C-alpha cells in the first residue's frame, strides 16, 4: 500500500475501514479487502472492537480458500469477544465444512445447540416483559431447529444415519417443546 493510501486510511476511522473491507469482500475484491483490513489492524491495534477486524479477515481468508489463516483469525476473534461466540462459530463451521472437517463442524453445532438451550433458560429466569421473552425464546428455538437440521445433514454425509435421523426428529418437534415450555412458564 502506497504512502498516499496509508495517509488516507489514517484519516478514516476504524469502523469505516471495517465497512470498506466488508464491501470489497461482498464484491469479491478479496485482495483489496485484505489490504484494507490489514491496515485497520495495523493502525488500530488497541481498538475496542478489534474482534470484528479479525472476524472479517477470517471471512476474507475463507473466500480466498486460505482456511488455516481463516481459522486462526476466527479463533482470535472468539478469544477477544466470547459474547459473540454463536455468530463467530457459524463462520468457523463453514470453514470446517469447506475443509471437509465434518466432525469439527458437528462439535460447533452441538455447542451452539447447548448454548441456545442455556440462553432459553436464562431468558426465562430474567423475565421482564412476557411478550419480549416469548419472542426471544422463539428466536432461540429457531436457532436450535436450524442447527439440528444442519448437524443432521453433516451426520448424513458422514454415514451416521441414526444420529442424522435423531437430529431431524428433534428439529421437527422443536415447536411442540417450545409451546409446552411456554405454557409452563407463562401460565
């Protein structure tokens, strides 16, 4: 990157650099995206949202099929901001799938499923507004249903038919579980 470009980037804020890298990535301009995100990390190493730069760079590396580098940055983002684990894990799952590391993807899906169940119970015990709680719970059950279905598909790819069928069955019954839990907690 030339001196003039570096001076231009120093005048931009970190968020703008992230946004620019994201836009380049969405336009399949990966080299440009990588240059911008690397500059953001170099110029703002103490940013309070640095995890987003590593997360974005991990996604850029994923697009470039540099999966080991992608995993390193995705994992770094997760270490910096464990509260974003669900979203970050989805990207890590996709990397594992690209690498045909289905067992590792299944572990992350399993973690997300367990995490969502834990969130449901935390939401229920923090009840403030019943309507808001119910919407949050519905959203979490959608996450669980989707994760069960995707994990089931991976089990199928691996030839684990019984585990796949079990996940598909659980996913199909998730709304029954949701309705019975809501009746119990909100009656």
